C-alpha cells in the first residue's frame, strides 16, 4: 500500500473510534454501558443490527465464496425477512416489557436458574468461538500487507477494538456502526464499478454478467429440494429462517442491539429495516465477487491467492518445481483468455457452434488450471505443514491490492477493518453483559452497587477479548470463514431457539424437562454434524425440533416437572 492508502486507512479507523468514544461520554451505569439507556432511534437500531452481522468475514470471504461457488450463497438469507417479522411480533415486546439486560433473564422467569444459565453458557461458547473467527479475518489483511506473523496481527486487531468497547460500551458501538455502514455501502459500490471499469474496453457490465453466467456463477436460485445441498431455496427459507430467528432472537450480540431502542416500535422498525436491506446488501457483495471472477477471465489469475505462501515457496527447496508450475499456469491462463474472447464473440454474433466449442475449451483450461493449483497446494503443504491451504479468503484482498488505484485501496481496507470492528465490538459487549448479568450477578455476587457491576462489565470485556484473540490463533485451518462461522452457529442456535420457543409457546412444559432436553439435543446436533448427516443449515431446524420433542416426551415421563411459572418480574 502507498502512503495515501495508509493515510485514508488511519483517518477512517481512528475517526470512527474517536467519534464513538466522544458520543458515548458520560456512561455511568449498567443501563448506559450495556443498553445505551434505551435511548436510540430506529435507524440507529437497524444500522447497528446490520453492522453487527456484517463482519470482516462478510467483506473478505463472501466475494471469494462467490468467485469459487457463484451467487447461490445469497439463498442463505432468504429466511431473514420472515424471521424479522416473527421477532417483531413475539420477542421484542416480551424483552422490552420485562426490561431485561439479556435475553436469558427471561428464561428464569419462565423456567428456573438452571435453564437460564445453561442457555447463557451455550451462547457464550458459540459467540466466543465465532468472535475469534471475526478477529482472524481482518488479521489476514495486516498479515498480507505487512508480511507480519498472523499471531501478532490477531493480537493487534483484537486489542484495537477493546479500546472503545471497554471505554464507551453499547452507545459507542452503536454510533460507530452508523459510520461503518455508510462507508461500507459506498466502498462496495465503488469496488463493483471499478471491477467492470478495469475489464477490456469492449466488455461492459452486461457482458461481464453473460460471461459469469456461462461459467455457472449466476446460480442465484436452486429450487431442487436436496438436504445434502448447502444452499438452495428450501435450505435458505427453512434452515435459514431458524438460524436467523435464533441469531437475532436469542444471540445477545443482536438482542443487545435492538434492546437499545427507545421503544418497542423503534426496535421493531430497526429489525424490519434490517430485513428489507440485508438481502440486497449481501447480493451486492456477492455480485462484486462474481465480477472479480469475470475480471480474472481476461487477466492472469494468481496460481495461489495467498501471496505470503507463494513467496515462501520461492525461498524454499521447492522453488524450482514451483517455477515450472507457474509457467504452466501462465500458459493455461492465456488459453483460457482466448476461450473467453471466443465466447464473447460467439454471443455477439449468436453463433451457437462457436459458443459450444469455446465453452469446451474453457472447461478444459479451467480443469488444467485446477490441477496446477492442486500441485501448488501440495508444495505449500510440503514446505509448511501448518500453512493455510485454502485461499478463498484472500481472493478479494489480492484483487484489491493488485489492481485498484491507491486511495481506494486504503478505503476498501478501511471498510473491511471497520466492519470487523463493529461485529467484534458488539460480540465483546454481548459476552460481557451475559457473563455479568446471567452468571456473575446471578450466581457469584448477587447484591452490590451498580458501580461494582459496571467495573465487572469492563473487566469481563477485557477477559473475553483475550479469549477471542487466543481462538483467532487457530482459525487458519477452517477454510472459508463465512462458511465456518455459520457452521459454528448452526451447532448451537437451533437448540437455543428451541428453548425459547418452548418458553413462549409450550406452556405445559416445565423447567426440568426443558433443561435435560436442551442438554440431550445439543449432544445429538453435534453428533449429526460429526457424521455429516445433512447440510449444516438444517441443523438449526433439527436442534429446534429436538428440544421441543424431547422436552414434551420428558414432561410425560417426569410429571413432577415444575409447572409454568408466571412472568411477573425480572429475576435477580
């Protein structure tokens, strides 16, 4: 990066941090620190909810996902708008009426402390691990740009966010989210426009989409019902609905965002705003990845997008083998570019015979390139057995650094950093609030001044920050980050959602049956994933149904389970 890129990056990041701290000054108690005093309007709530979900993983890994697998990942979000409607009708008024700090407080009023603490612990495990992945994603950037060890960059990235999270709490997070989402939207639109602009002069936006379509990258809709397929309409509408309902309805990192609304109506409007805008936003991000794919049909593709690993190969005993593979890769790229040009000509002249011949040539070139890449990955593994051999997370970053103009590079890197800062900060805050409210204040130290719990909240934020940074040190072995984080969520979200649905709608099921049902269901969900029973999105439905079904069965077998407890006041 040039000096102007560094200037843009630093001004953007430190401007966001300073603004968040400035607007959150005067945070004096738990309500201010964890829920911003219930003072934020709907657009604050909506943008904060969106920014919490849109981490650096979204802007690093999603374009790479589209590059390798096409647009079908957008189906993952098809259940989100419906989930927002259900949440607005059910979860939001209950949480607001009870004036809870966390979603799990409600579970004690409905069941008992055991169910509350178990559900809170499931959340803490899942969110702590997921936040580690969110730290790792932007750390990749620092590592790639500066050539630093990934362990140091994890430490820098995770530690930087702690500054304003510990200082300003939820209000600082919300105000920084507004700037982050504005910058993100503008930068991704510019990135898409620049990608088309950098293609050959005769190739416009429509031509780029045609090439991507012929290569199978515009696979937006898959109507086939296939439980083994990760992304189709049915897995998105059903599995995605349950995942989004659990994420936004029971994950404190999101619940804490819309509990900041100054009224039930403001919280509802914020969630509905998210439901309307999230799918188009994700479509745009994936579309940028597809345009990057088309761009590389006219330009030489790196043999491996993680430049650090290829540079290490050049200095290794395998340098000669790698050089031969690079030459072969370069020649195959030339063949592919000729085939793409022939496809474009055939489309312009409506010559189906030429089109079919060119597509065959393109497929053959792509297959040969894939073989060369596989050989390069083999060399990387020989040279460094612990290397990250999946470069899907590096595709968009490599394109940005290699081809975009200076200044815009700094802005896009700032986008990825700021998105990461927003999601990590919200996660830190939710981990701290759940730890203090549902564990420390409920089990360890029940009666003390508000100032004491505010201090404990800040200390908990730091402790969880350290834990998440440690998790990030092992994230390089998980492949596509955007898939990894959603797989991890699917292992827990269905069970957590099942507990809440029992609480809301199954009045005859008591605490003991629900507690043991959640324990057994979590074990079964992990087992289903272990044996690869189905695509991961369906685990959300399986977990939810298991909790309800097993709780019903246990209630019949354990008739002494406590009856429904009236929801009258907040627990301690």
